[in-house]
C-alpha cells in the first residue's frame, strides 16, 4: 500500500488504530482483501473511493494531506509501509495507521527514551529533567515527549541544546501549536537537526481533551523506556507510565523528597516496581537487553563535561478570563458561566484543558485554581 491508500484507510468511518492494526496483521491484498474483511460501512466507503473518487467524502481529506506534504521540505506522511515508520511503534497494540511528520526523520532511527513529568514542576525537577535529557542526548538517545508545559518542554529543549535528537508527539494536527507559548520550541523541532514533530491527526485538528491520553501511547511506543521525572498522584504522567508497562517497555522514576506533593506519583511508581534512576548509567544498564534490537548508545567519546545550567524562570501565564475567575475557593460552574460569558459546554471543555495544563482542578463545590 502506498501513502494515498493508507490515508484512505485512515479516514474510513468506524475504524480505529487497533482495528486497523489487527486487519493489517492478516496481510490482506489491497484493495480486494480489505474489502472482504472490512465491516459493511467502511467497506462501502472504500469501494466508493476506489470506483468514484470524485463522489467520495474521503477524497478531500486524502488530497489535502498529500498537498500539505508537497507544500514544504521536511514534511512526510508516515505509514506502516513507509521505510521510516518506527518498527518499535509498530509493535504496540494500537499503532497509528498514519503519522504526519515534519523535521528530521533521522531522529526515528535513534534509540528513544520518553521523558515525562509535571506541567508545573519544582525547580529541582526542572534541573533534573534538563540534566538527564542532556546526558541521554550525549549518549545518543532520542528524547521523546509531548511538548507539554513543564518537564516535557524542558527535556526537549535540553536535548536539542546538547546537539542531540528530540521527537515531540502532538495531540493536535501537525500545524497547530499547543500550547501556544511553545511556538519557539515548535519551530526548533521543525527545523533543527535532530528535531522532529509527529501528529496522529490531520493538519488543522485543534486540541481536545480526549486526544492527550491517546497521544501518550505514541510517546511511550516510540521509546525503549519511559523516565518519569516528577509526577503527582493523579497526572497524565502516570497514564504514560501505565502505557509503557502495557507496551512491555522499561519504566524509570527519579527519587524525590517525601515532602514533595508534586512527586507522590513518582514515589508510588518506585514502590510498585519502577526502576530507580539515579543517573543515566542506571537507565543504560537496564536497557542492555535491547542491544540486539537497536544499536547500542554510547556516551560522548570525548568525555566532555555537561555544562550546568540554571533552570529558567517559568513563563508568564497568558491572559485567560476563565483562569482569572478561579481562585483557591472552589467556584461552581454555573457561576463561572455567568462570569465569563461562555456556554456550559464551552466552559466545561476549557476547564478540562486547564486541568490538563495543571492550572485548574475540580474540587468539592466547584473548580479551583491550582
């Protein structure tokens, strides 16, 4: 199957990554074998696209994606038959059928380590994330993450600063920058050597709360192991940790103070079997059994010391009327709706986005600012 075929399969109604993966495992001939195995609705949609593409609702989406790929250098549409599609990612239960990619595809050929953590990290966690990411990059690993606020972005910047590779998996379309304050990091990942952006959703897709946990399976699926730098008891980082274990990958966590509420999730991971990572040597030692599967990663042969860098000051939060209406005291949603002039549905969706960013939380009595 070529890129056009995979795009059509990706856009078929009623199918998801897991069903597409199971179908591909049966190695049906394209398109006759697919038509025979697909359920009635997607089979009818595929037949219409094959026989009368000008009448098919699949055609505009397929052609728009191909036009996006042709419009600028460094763009690619990866699929299960593309030579640069990650074999490791293809081993998970629900690999994406198609990935929109922009940047340096060579990053996919390096052994990957996912680095995840709090969106509102402590200064110590920021320093640890940057140190581990720089050392992993120096050893030849690619740092994979989600370009989120906090630990994700700090680790990815540090890997690029060290001259290494970093892959960001977006929970939006490849051309949508979220969060908006990471525009500079987005541009670095697009254009810097070793930087790469990946997205499972077609260009133009806006952020939605449901997309973030789905994105995490790709972040961990690209990596041999996942390092949790700092995570609260209920956080997206723990979702990533669970996914890494379900995918048969290694899981690492940094030790933390018992008094650090931001790291109680990390301590729980260590208690339940995650490997303790005191330095990158601990990570490399645990990954030794992967040597036959991927080229061994070696430390910087010149033995150059890693420069110490002070953690940057957290960026100022953008103006947000809904966030401004929140405080330490929980506010009921009907009061928020009246204050900010949104509908209930719009308010609920925006609150979920603020919760994902670690800026708001639902508490007894309503919503409060974190």
